[in-house]
C-alpha cells in the first residue's frame, strides 16, 4: 500500500498559520477581491495571482480538472485577468465566493503542488522565523512554529523582541525548560503589540508555546492538529528550513 509522504515541518507550520489566520477563501468584503492561503494572499494587492499561477504551473492537469480551463488560462495571464475572472465567475452579487468555488479551492489546496507553491511564497517568513529561533537558541519544532508565527503576525526577527526577551530571561535558571522560555517570548511579543490586539496575540502565541490553547474561540493541540512536536528538533526535518 502506498502511503502519502509525511508533511514537512514547513508544510505543517504553514497549516497551523493557515488555521490561525482564518484559513478560508474570502471574498471582496475588504476590497481585496479574493483572499486565500496560509498568509491570506489576495488579488487586490497582487499577491495571490503569482501563487495561483505557480500552482497551475506545477499542477496543470489537476488544476484544470478542479478549477476549469478558463480559470487556468486566467491564472496564466496574470493577476489582472484573475481579478476579472473572480468578479465574473467566483463571486456572487454580494462579493462572496459561491459554494461551488469554495469547494473547488478546498480541493485545490490538497494538491502537493499547491503546498509547494504555498511554501515558496511564504519562504521569506519561514526564513525570518528560522533566524529568530537561531538567535535565541531554541531547538524544538514548536519553537520554529512560534518563530514563523511571530514573523507572520508581528515581524521577526525584531531587535526589540530579542533585547526585551534577553533582558527578562536574565542570567538565572528561572526558565530551565524550553517551553518556559517560549512562554516568555510569547509574553514579550504580546507586550510589544498594539494594546488593542494584545490579548489576541498573547493567546495565539501561548497556544504555540505550551502546545495547546484557544485561538479565535477554537481549541487547538499542536501535536494532534498539525503534527508539530516538542520532542523533535526543528533542523532534523527532511525539508529543514534553508540557510
């Protein structure tokens, strides 16, 4: 029996971010026409078109089967063509994606080529998360997940985060376990955020730091839901973050 390959750490982390960011196909409620993917790339700012074009390049037959030849042609023509296609075909009169297109994008998301395109588009954030983890000498997959999530939501590596973390860590042994130091980093990042969003940032970052918690009203466990472990080293992944 053929088994599906185990998702790489980068893929697992992006699935986590996808879930935390809302992770659904969104319509034109915010003037961005269509938003999708782990980082909610959108057509309004021109960030989604290249991702869709890359998926079509990697999975031409499957993309045509799922999305149709007209969609594939629009993706090949570029972001502006996709804007027109979305407004004419994907969105209803209220600017919301129809049920059929929500289902189609969900199936498109499952393709290996889609996951590769996501990783490529998100690579700057994956790299920034890695640099933060290396700077603070963290070792676990959970730490890498926190680093990437900070890069996506708050920016990383930021000197103020690193400086405040090191100052609060001090030279003592108050935080002997890595999960304790991850909690400290979560609190530092939340304290540096806009006060309006502090509690949202804190709950999200603490969920990653301790491996379980509630984000936007939904309960998560990182190991169960995303396969992100506290016991594996982030650099041991076969597709470890590139230098």
